[in-house]
C-alpha cells in the first residue's frame, strides 16, 4: 500500500550577520510537481555553509547546493540514501576539482546538510557542522551529528555542551566537502509524523541559539 505524502509548509531565510561582509551560505529546496517523481524521489532540502578566502566559500556552497539538487533527481536508484550519497559525493568531487583549477580557490570547502522527505520518512545526510533538527510537540532532536573538534570533545566527555558553545576552537570542523578527493557522509533515516517540523541550519543559528530555544520558536510560529 502506498504511503501517504505529508503536506509540506516551507520557508527559508539567510542573513549575513554582524561579523562578516559576505554571506557564504547557500540553500535550496525542490518539491517535484510530478506525482510519480514525488513518490519515487520525494522532496529535497539542502543548506551549505562555505569556507575559503576571495569569496571561494560562496562558490563552494553554491556548487554543493546546485549539484546535489540536480544530481539527486537524475540518479536512477529507488533508494533515497543511495541517491543522496551519490549526489553529495559528486558535489565534493566538483568542488575539489574547481579548487585545484584556481589558486584563489585553493582549499575552499563547505558544510552540507540535506534532507529528503518521502512519504513518512526523512533521510538526512550531513558533512560538517550544519545541522538538522526534528521538532515534535514539546521535544527537539538533533538528527545530524556535528563533524567538528568541539563536538568530538563533547562526545568524548572532555567538554560540556555549554563549554563547546563558547570554546575558541568551536569553528574548527573535521569534515567538509571539497578539501579532499573523497568524503565520508553520514545518513540518518528518521520516521516523521504530521505536524513535525524539520529545521536545517548552519552554525550561524545553532551556535547562537540553544536547542530548547529552537523548539520554543518553532512551536510558537509557523515556518514563515
């Protein structure tokens, strides 16, 4: 029996903030109009936070968002996780190649968190410290796992969450797209329910706002 597709309400926002002159974030979403494509591949959401001088970070995050958005739907696998992994690996290869071709973009990279909603399942993939949360009623759950130095220290019991939030090394990430020829990507399948909220964000939000504040804000208002 076919799984009912949940109704989607979507909003997106980016802000350069107070510390930087350039915004190196990029994001996109694709909700297929063709019911057959929607049933097979689902709706895709992606956020990327670039890094690198001379606007290279913006280039890296744009390549990630554009490549994943296109390659995911071109992949012929019926397995969401397989298609998502292939698309992100292709983005990694392209960023790595572009960096090698231009000295000004040497070492550029980007985080990436992507989610596909198909039926009553979410498939979330991430590289770096951009996050995916699911807010359900009074609970908030971080689904993704940060690939950062402070996150590793927290998991090892050497830092608390509060210490990690203000630590001098909090911006040091241990995994990203583009800096290596290959990349390890985490994928998390998660059941979703009606009225759940999925939040994808960079550390520009999660580094300033606690998980509980995210839960409170989401529960007080709609996506917009």
